[in-house]
C-alpha cells in the first residue's frame, strides 16, 4: 500500500501540470445552511398541500401505495389492515419515540407479533435478537425524516431506535410521516443535507441516510421489471394530517 | 476477458458477436428500451440540460484540486472512525482487501455491484485466498454463476435470455425453475438473503464520496447495496479517485441526472449515504468501515488528453446509443469497461497499446457525447487516441504508410486527378450494372456486402469547364 | 439590383470522383437561386480521413492547403455535412501552431456552409421550386446533425417542394455505419449497422432516401443496390434541382 503523502503528491504533481484549464466552479453552497434550512421549512409550512399532492403522484408513479389518516392514532389500524392483506404475522418497528406514536398495542390486538426497537439498548445480545426479529418480520414500520415530492422519495436517517433494516428486510415497508417532513425539490434536499452535516453528531445518531424511491426493483433479466429483489416488494406511505 | 480470448483480434470477436442470434436480439431490445427511457425522462425535465452543464463543471473543478479534496475526504472518513487505504495499483488494492479479510477471519464476503472491483479482478484474488465472494446484484449474480464477465456497465447480464438464466439457476441452485423473471428474481432473493445475513464482510464500490462530510454514496435499485453496508461486520468500499466530489450541494446535482441517464428513473430505488462505521447508538451497521482509494492509472490522465474521461459517472448511457456497442455487445470489447467510454477507460487503465484495435471501434457518430450526463467529448478523445497510436508508432506500419501516401495524393491536384483516371481504368473488370462489385484487397471489404459507385466517367472537375 | 451572392464550391473528394452529378445539380440549383458559383481549381479533399484516423500532422498540411485555396471565397458551399464540419470545427485547431494560418482557418470557418444551411441561412430561403415528385425519407448524417446542429433545414427545404411527400425515417438520427475508414476497418460491423438503417428506410415506403453527405450516400446507396431495393439514395441537391432521376 502506498503512503498517503506519496499518493497525494503524485496527484498534486499531475494537477499542477494543468494550470490554465477552463474555469469551472462547484455547486453554490448556502453560506448559512441552518438558516437556509429554516427558510425552507417555513416555505413548506405554507406549501405543504401542493408538496403532498405532488409527492402522492410521484410516489404512486414508482409503485408506492399512499394512505392518508386524520390523526396519528388512526395510523395503526391502517398498518394492521396492510399486514392482514399481505398475510404478515410479524412486524418490526422503530422505537415509538422515533415514530412519534406506538403502533404495537393496536397491532398486537390484531394478533400480530410486534418487535419494537428500543433506543438505548445496543448490547451484543440486543443486536443478535434484533437481527433475528428483523429477518423474521414481513412488515416494517418506520417514520421518514424527509419526504421528497419531486421524486416520490422517503429519506430515512439511521440511528438509535431507528435501525436500517426495518425498511429493508421485510417484504412490506410502511413509513408514517406528517407535513413537517415534506420537501419539494432535490435542491432543497441538498440544503437539508448541508445543514445536517454542519454538526452531524448533533443532528443524527446514525451513520447512514437512505433515500427510498419505491420498492426494490431490477430489470436485469431481459429488461423485465420485477420488484422485491432484495429489499421490500411494497412500500406504503401513511400521511398524518394533524400537524 | 481472458488473455487467450484477447489474442483473438478484435474484428474476429466482433464478427462472432454479430453471428450470435440471441445476443443480437437481446442487445436490440435492451438498448432500445434504455434509449427510450432516457429520452422520455429528459424530455419531461427542462432543467436537465443546465444540470448536465453544471455536473460537468463540478467534475472539472474537482479535478483541478483533486488532491485537496481527497485529502479532506480522508480526514473526514478517519474522523468518523473509518480507515482509508491508498492503492496506487490494482495489485495494491487487491492486497489491501485480502489482508483485511485474512486478518479479520473473513470467510464469505457479499458484494454490491462495483465496476472498480471488476477492474482489479478482486473476486479471483479472494477465491484464490479461500474467501468466497458472492455477487448480490442480480445481474452480477447471474454472471458469477455463469463464470462470465459483465457485458454492460449497469446491466451486466443484458446478453442473457430468461431461458438461459432459468437453465443456469436450475443447474447451479439445483431446482427446476421456469423462464419467468418474477420467479427467477424470487429465487435469487431467497438464495441471497441467507448470504447477506451470514456474510463477514460487505464489499461495494462508490458512486460518489463527499469530501466535506466523509460520506460514501451508493446508487442502487435492488437493496443489496443497503444490505451489504448494514449487515456484515466489516464494510469495504473500493473507489476510483475521480469519484470524490466536494459537497452535498454538488451531490444533489449528480443525483438529479444520474438515474435519468442510466435507466430513465428520476432517482434509483435506493441512494445510500454511508458516513463511516455504525455509530454508538446503532443496533445495526458494520463495526469497521474501510475506504480503498484506487488510482490504477487515473492520475496519469489528469494532465493528458483523456482527462475528461475522469468525469465519467458510469451510467452506461453511451453504450446504449453506440451503433457499435448495439451490434456487438460488451464482451467483444474484451475489457472490463465496454462501449465508447470503455475504450477511453481501457486506454487510461492499461495504456494506449491496449486499444490499438479498439480505438477504431467507432464510426465517430457522436451519439455518445449527445447523451453523456457530463458531456464527455468521447469522439474527440477517440481521435486523440488515434493520434497517439500514430505518434507512438503503435498503429500498424502498413497503415501509416498508406495514410502518408494518401496525404501526398491530396497535396497535389495533378496526382489526385491522375488517381481518378487510374481508378477509372483499373475498375473496368469490376463494373456490373453501373456499380462496382467484387473488388480485391482493401476495397473487397466494402464490396463483400455493399456496392460501390464507380469512379465517374467524368469527375466533377472535368465537367466544370462545361458548367463554367 | 443587389449584388449577387457569390459562392465557391468545395466539391469534396468523394463528390468529385463518385458523385459529380451531385455537384452539377448543386451548381444548377444555386444558379437558379441567383448565386454566382465558382470552383477554385486545385482543390482535392478537406483532409478529414487523415484527421479521423489520427494523422494530424498530415491533416494539418491538407488543411493549410485548403485554407489558402479558398482564401478569396466569399462563401464556401459544401454538399457534405462532414466536410463542412471538418472545415468549420477542426481546421482552426489543426493549424493552431501557425497564427496566420489559424486566423485564415477561422475566417474560412465563418464563410463555410453546408448546402442546406447556405440556402436557408445565407440566401434566406425557406422554399425551393423543384419538379421532383415522390415520397422521400431523410437520413440525418451524424456530422451535420451533431457536429453542426442541423436537422431542420434539409427537412424544411424538402417539405417546401410541392411534389415531395416527406416521410419521417424511424431512427433517422442513427448512424448509417459509414464512419469513413471504419467502413473498411470493421466492414462487418459497418454492414450490420447499415442493415438496420436500410430496414427502416424500406419500411417507410419512400422511393428516394435523401441525405446531405456523400459518405452516407455511398454507404446507404451501396447497400440499397446490393439488396436490389427499389429505393434510390440521392443527395438533397438532386431533389431540389429536380435531378433526382438523373
């Protein structure tokens, strides 16, 4: 293996040979990402109905299934119905704190086995148990940290109480979100990502961010589209109206 | 492609591809579909053109300070608890991964699709060391089982029919599977799910790495990219140095156009941002994150004519529109990277001699440049490559003699006129029905399949006096 | 009375030797449109075959010669998109090491036009009278389409002829497989590409295939006659001059 200094020195030498190249600039960055993010949030606080409608269209275009409930209490019955229809017996969910509600009681009443993650329990034993639960679940319930209307995308931050596999291992993924998550454009996502990374350890407790745009898919065999290759076959988004 | 196969001259490999009926049909269907998807996607995306310009500018700007960005990337990755490795050559990169795997007792590694790992022949090295690499991208899984190489940058098994895949799965996975993509996908899902959960190591490439934050970005559709970076205890990402970009603001510019260019999607199903190993509060995620930065001939191009090839996003759009690729497919090119950009990348990674024949595998039609998301001027660089082949005397001596003679002819109008007259005389035995057929030597290559118009009884310049 | 537009013909090597009738049609057409046409003697070729195959020193010599030959031309009209592209786009770069020649090349680039662009941009004509009658289809030559950004003028001119029925060619923007020396370096690939093109051509039901490039016409015309097709490959100039059956 080459030493870092030598590796970079070689590149520097090559770069130095190319002075006088065409002037080119990188993308403009918000000078105050936090303030820019706040401004976007204020804008979306007004525009959320349009953003939501756009999201629904784009989400459905990528085969997402959209639901709308008046309050967060109305979400668990919808989740239960989805589980019933898909013949799911085991459900895994994020920590209720991360979800903003606790679906476990309602789901358990429907006869579903619910494995809810608890933030703050990251022992090796907890890891092993969680992996088994996630692998055995047919349905996973998460929140969504950002919901992008332009492309029908759910953006999930991993972290304490919000494991990565909840939206990955089960056949069905259900994401529950409210109006405060909506964003309209990829450009706005860029601002949010800039803001998040100003002090990332404060903004998030995890190392992964996943953009999820519809179910897992492939067209590797004769360009025929199939879903549910490794990730979920179905993605549901439940919008909770009440702010 | 094996060295033995590479000893077959490229024109012969191309001919064999032309005669492969399955391949021809598969290529037509797949490339046509990709072309339509991309066109539709950009048709409904008026900002697309400006974003392509911006993406190209970002790549150029990044190259102008590449060392600084890589330095910053490394600092940030290390700050997060990741380890950065610096691989000048393919061999070094292989060694790094092998040593890591051996030291950590890795027996099985799951891989997400990575052209960089193909480029360095990582799988073979792992297998020789007794470590099992499992390709998990469906297309890569298929070709791994078939002991083949990928034939397209983003759709590796594009050359296989569903019947061939069914036969392959039935044989290798010991079952009886119908030629139904849904069924076959489900078979792969089940077979690979176990592997994800049991693997010791996950190996990926990287579509981008954000210097500002130490984030590695994977653009995928199947979910295997997420599995491989969350379930095994070690994640190794192998990345060409040219993939670094400065900031998150730059990232979203590329995300806006990459999937559209590759498959016509607005975004791929999954875009995964990995910032080091798992954090303290996480139940899942690797304990270790390793980033292998790969040079393998790239830095040498920063100050050369192939510089623009370093902008490449590996989207495959140029393959889909290339009249040559569409006829012969990826394997005939004989190297890791096929298609228009593949010729440039091969020259970059293996030297000009390696593209002695491939540099001419292009009609210079320019369709590739038209669709490249970062507007790489591939035809221009192919011409430059050809210039290097002449300058460095790699082009065959006979060819160089012919072209020099041709120039002398063009520099003298009397000589030019004389050759026309000579042509008129010499062609007589071959004129049939006002067309030339069955010509000998070089011209025979034309007349085997096409007529030639004969040298006119009176050339234009001879008729000019009557028109004057 | 306005001074007539003066144009010098760059006939191209293929045009001179294999398609003189195209040059003749062009001269007659331009004269009918009020253009004074001359033909600088001594011209041979733009040098593109040398350039494309990487023989740039040689191509530069040919470029320098051409630049001098057309020094005094008010306009240079070329019946070939690829040759016009070569002069307009590549000559200045090829001659960059000789400042005077480079300046002359830049001047030539500004004065050079492919035929349809000349008619539409310089003569300002959107329509041409022609006696041609028949169904035609049009192929976009790569260098005219992508090199010079031109796809509208040839079509507009064709449509303007009352007797012409223009049928759009599926995949019109796809390469015909000529590519200069490509056609003999990789003849089988070139022919396979050509077959796809001609299948599309014949499916249009057109009686003439029109193009603005001698290389494309050689390739496609050669394929059409070899398969005994009823479709005739002709140059735009021939249709507009009413000489497509010549």
